[in-house]
């Protein structure tokens, strides 16, 4: 109890809130008492944009539901009929390229009560179907035209960042369920003729072990590459026990790990690029007849410019693979992207800071990608720049065709395509966010950040058009029309930074909150902290640092001497990321085991040794916090550390991923839990002041998965439960 009390006091004294809330700005009121105001959502891991609303004011309250006049394109899907689907905290909207009209097909609450999550979706190439993952983790197939929904998969464990892989003709898609890849047919699903999943099994693994090339599916397992034609999928499923995994195409020189390895096949089916655990890349020639694939080139991917986060491959017309590698810099601690060519030599082609989206054009000749506030297109052959645009951060984009891109930025949704002469033109289609808005008679004018263009709103079409140039008006912080005055001020609801108040200026004077919820006295459910242990392995470090950067969370890492000695570059990477670094002692051994007899001097010397090794590796000093290996300590150890200025940090360590399959068999007291089970039990036990430990490496022994692989899910679980995440 005393150790937990230490942590509670430390949290209350040192935490810095990173969970922000909704704030408001008042713009204008017209003569008919219609108010223009904007709301800004500022949640971890989401875009920061100001959405514009209009609402009619009455004497004692606002009338009806506010009209939402902008749409933040946080997520984007391209649907059939030149329709762009946009998703954000306020719901789902569809913009028609033909009519120029935006229609909301689903509106959530006007002001999300706490952190929200945009579920994963994957549209088919023809835009007629969408695979989406609901809030429970089930996989649902949606027919866009009719809205018919068919549940394909119940809630299950999945490590894939990709939700589904579609065939080029949009007839089939692949998905993972509990470590097995299955296929599904859209036509059979909508007719309720989909066979049982046992007859739709491709094989063990994740979506990295399968790839569509035209109407052919390739699957890698062990040292064999298999091919399955679309027409054979159902037949093969029916006779799986007899036909096996498909037609063997080639034998590889090493076994393919279906959960951690990946492969890409050239469009003509002649070459295969295989990557082993993000460490080695091998380029194979696929034989015309079944036999051993010839390894043409092998390259090490370790230590290029940083830890590899993700990888994609594009092929030149000469079948040369270009590797687009996203990594985390050892020296800067930030994400970047590097392009490498596996031609005659393995060479660096280009590097880009702050990488975002990357997508190849439908004809396979051009690639578009974002970096920082830039959107750029380049020819895959020769890597020659085609066009580049900057000015706003791009949240999402899609190729409409091989010459046109639809991009959604923090300020606008726009079409970007070449004109005569080859110069690319940006055409704003709709506004994402506003800096200022004013009434002009019955029309609404608005301005966006960094642009002096005046945009005018058409209420009938729900569209925006450019209407000349002018400087945006200054905001006085309130609006008045002689009948009402609207302004912002503090409120008691912790979900809102402030609130909009409306004061009626006619006698008798009356003031009311525009949004009644802002005046509800709601307090935070509490704060929790996630701490990270760097002990013996580094397998999950880059992923953890990347996700922390995405959410804007400052991590606290407890680093021990064994990790520092094994991974000095990764230790510097933690420092460069801006994370706090504390002591995990100089060894990973259990200090309370019968093999040790320790005293206070041993603890003091162990902490001092870890300080010295950290300083030698990084040139920095450790923060004066520590915990014993495996969080096993006694009062003597705590007091010994305290005598040298260290504060002992304990954590909620009742369940963890340090139990292997072997441990659970040999020791009945050791219970094996998968990462999803650990996250679920953590959610059930959340409480104010809780400290949740996550190890960034693998253990000795076998496990199916680790919590660090699903750190994004852990953070989402905490935020969705209404807790704030605060650093120590």
C-alpha cells in the first residue's frame, strides 16, 4: 500500500494534462438572429480543425439542431459515381463530384463527449463496396448503393494495420481472423450464400502473407509460394483437405513467417520481393515451372537511417523494386520516409521528413505522397517530380484516376489535376475548417487559414465557391446584432475548454448557454499513466515511440543496463524522441529470488552504475525515478533508492505479457493471456492514478502476441473509457 501511495502522490504532483477538449469561437449574428460559430476539437491523435455551425437564436434558447457547414476529411474513401466519402468526429458525409453537393448520411452528436475513434474502412477498387470494422471489432461488408450490411466476422483478434485486401475486380476480399486469412465473395455475401469460414480458409498468417496480382491470389507459407486463381477459390475451399494451399509456384530459400514477413510480386508476375521481419530484403526470380526461386539480390535493412516502422514496394517498368521505408530516426527520434532502389546496387533515392499517406496511381506509373504540409507526385520510373503543392497539412487523399487526386487537408477538400501544358491546378471543392466567417445579407462568407480567398456558401447545394480576394476580418471575440450578443466564457464541464453564451439585449435581459451540456458539472474520470520498460529486447520500441508521437503523448521509459549495453542507438532514440528516461536498474534479474542476498549498498551501487552507463551512451542524465526488475521489491530497496534521491515507481502489474506458453505449462500459477485479453482486463481495472506498465521487447519463450504490438489499441481503450493519459 505504501508503494502505491508513493505513485499516487507523484502522479498528482507531476502530471501534465495532454487530454484537451472542445473550444468555441463566435463569428457573427445576422439581422434574423442566425448565429455563426465554430467549434474546435483538440483530442490526442486527431486533427485540429475548426468546424463552422449555423443556428437560429430565440429569446431563451437556440432553435433546433445547428447546421454543420464544413467537413474535416480525417478519413476518406472513393465510392462509385464520383462520390467522395468523408468521415470525422461529427459523422459521415458524401461529396458528389458531379453535383458539387455534400450530404451528411450520418451525424453523430454535435459535440463529441470525449475522445472519439474513426473506425477502419477499406473500399473496393470500383467503389461499390466497403469493408468496415465496427466499434466492437466485427467486420461488416456494406453495399454502398443500397446500404445493405452483412456481418462477415465477429469480434476477433487482429494485428493487421490493413483491414482487408481487395481483388482488382472487386469481387473478392481477404481478411484476418484470429491468425488465419480468409476470403469472402461480395456477391455470395449479399445473397446470403457465403459458405462457412472453414470453406473460405486461405491459410495461417496475417495479410502480409497474401497478395492479389490481377485476378490471381498469391500466398506464402513455410518455403513455398502458392497461386490461386479467382475461379478456384470456392472449389479449393470445398476440397481444402485434398487440394491444400493452392498451386505451388516456387520454393524460397528460407521459411516464410506468415505473421511477421511480407512479400510483393511484380505486376507481370516474374519477380518477388521478400522481407524477413523488417531486417532483410531478398529479390527472387519466379521460375516458369515449379522449382527453386533464384535469389538475385539480398540486402540488409538493419541500421539504414533508423528503426523501420513500415514498408511498401513499387515496381518500375523494368521490374526494379523501389522500397518506400518509413522509419524512426536514431538521432532525431522522429518519423521519416526513405526510398531505396534495388537495381544494380542498393541505393538511397530520396528521404522525406514527416511522412503521411502514400498511394500509387491506378495505372501504376505515378506515386503520390505527403510529407509535412507537402503533397507531391513523382514518376516511379526515374523518380522525376511531376507536381508539388504545399500550404496545409493533408489528412487523406485518393487518386480519382491516373491524372487526378482528391485531397482532404486541414483547411479544404480539393481536386488537384494537370491543365493544358502540364501544370497542376488546385480547385477547392469544400471547406474543412474556417478562420473567420461573416454574414453578407443572406449569404455566408468564410476564410481559411493562410489564404485571402473569400469563400461563399450556397445553402441550397450545401457547397462552397470562391468569391474573390479580401483580407479576413478580425475577430473581436463576440458577436452582436442589437438583439443578441454571443460570447465565450468558462464552463464547469471538463469536456469543454469554454462555452458559448447568448445574452438577450431586450428587457427583461436573459442569458443562456448555447449548448446546455456545457453547463453540466462533469469532472474527469481520472488520469492514468502508461510507462514503458526497456529491459532486454527492442522489438516494439519503434512502434511505441511512433504511436506516442501520433497521439502527442510524452512517454516515460524505465531503461536498465542490459538494454543500454545491447542497444545504445535505440537508447539515444528514446532520448531524441523527447521521452523521459528513468532507471530500470542495471540488471534484469529478480532481486528477491533466493539466488541473491542484497543489501542497501547493492541497490545504491546498482542505480549509480545504470546512471553511468546511460550517461556514457547518451550524454544525458537519468530522471531520479526507478523501479526494481519485474516490479519485485521490498521496503529496504525502496528506502535505499530514496537515500540517493530516487523516487520508487510501482505499477499495476497483476497481469502482463511476460508469461510465455512454456511458463503457463510448467507453472500452474502463471496464466498466459493474449494482448487483447490484457487490454480488456486493464480496461476493467482502470482507476484514477493507475500506472500501466508495457514492455517494449520480447521475452525468452513463446508468445502469440505482445501488448506493444497493440499499443494504439491500449491508448484508444483508455481514452474511450473517459480517462486522461498523463506522463509521470
